[in-house]
C-alpha cells in the first residue's frame, strides 16, 4: 500500500510551501516523503520534485503552439488532460526502480492553483482514480490563505469552495488555513472564531454589512444551516514556524489515510530487557509489572 496527499487550493494559498514544510518536517523525524509536481506552470519552488509534469509538458507548450493558442487557464486544463492521456508516463515515473519495494511510499502531489479543475471539472477525480488503481490511499488537502478569511462573507465563500472540492473529489479531505505565521497577534485572535465557527453569528455579520446581505438573508441562513447542521467543514490552522502544529497536521492526515496501520505490532520480545539495578536484580520481577508502567 502506498500513500498520498493531494494538495490543492487557490493560487497563492501556499501549496508549494506546505509541501516543502511537510517534507522537511518528515525528514527531521526520519521519514521520507517525496513531492510530485503536477503544476505545468510552476516556475520556482524550494523542493526537488521526485516527479515533475514539466518533463512531460509545460504550460508554454500549450500556449505557444501555433495550432492550440491556449490562454493560461485553457493551457493548464490541456496539460492535465494530456497527462491523463499519457498516464503510463506518470506510472513509470512513480516507479523508477522496478526492484524497489513501494510499500509505505508516501508522496505529496502539488497541484495547480486553478481551483475550478477540482470544484467543477473531473480532472482531479480522474487523477485520483489512477492513483487508487495503483494502490494509493489518497487524502485531499485543501489550503485557504488565512489572510483571506477576514470576515463572515469571505469565510462562507471559502467554506463553500472547500465543500465543493470535497463533494467533487469524493475522497477523505482535510481543510487547512495556511500562512498563520504571517498574521499579527490581533489578526490571529480575530481568526479564532472561524476555527470553530458559529454560522448564525457569521451570517449576522453578512446581513448587517450590506443591502445585498439584508436582501438575501434567507439564502445566507440556509447556507449557514447546511454547514452547521451537518458539520461539513472545519479548518485546521497551519503555522510553518510551529513544529508541534506541523506534527499535529501530519498526524491527522496520516490517520485519515491509515498510514502505518499495516505495520507489525511490537510484542514484548521486541524490546530490550530491563536493566539491572545496583544489586544485579531486574527492576521488574514479574511480567505483570509492565502493566503498571
């Protein structure tokens, strides 16, 4: 079994920084996490990609082709569709060493920032289906810039986008509020109300802010009730300067995809025997003493 995070979010939400942070944190704890870049428009990132879609096709290839003449958005869609048509290239790139045991491989897929590919189109779902066919357990990680979530209207907008991604991809899902490290203390305090949101309070903000909000109060109320009644969306803050926070997020995602649950359970014989005390006797004379630790 192999494991994967499918990292998505609007442009500028911090996806590549998230990938780099998770890889470095894992390396510090002795784990290996590889990053796969599936953004054909990517220019600069801090990590060294294990697989890079730009080795297959680059956005410029679609935009500068004399017959295609795609713009940036159409070019991105074309590049991902080209990847799907050449899925064997991706499969071979993910398995460069055929003798390598791929069990417990852990990959993070850094996706393009064109969010409609994951809210409206089926490109993301098709890529995930390929990964599942190749024995991957996949979790989508949706990033939203915390600096964007500054008021009730923007929070509801971000929540609905996250909900649309969840419904479209149909896989386990974790929502992340990124760039918490860039917020001031006052902004962080203000943002706390969105981590465990009260939709009624947020909707009152929306209704009171504008004539549009007052006119569409019933619509806003219905949306808030949907989110609240079914506990559909929750956000977890990410501060890349806080190692404990990073560890908690990685552990959450590991639990979602059941990473490590297939590992053998250690039994008593796997551990070193207790040390002798000064009298040459073991500290624990009876196996039942282990239960008191």
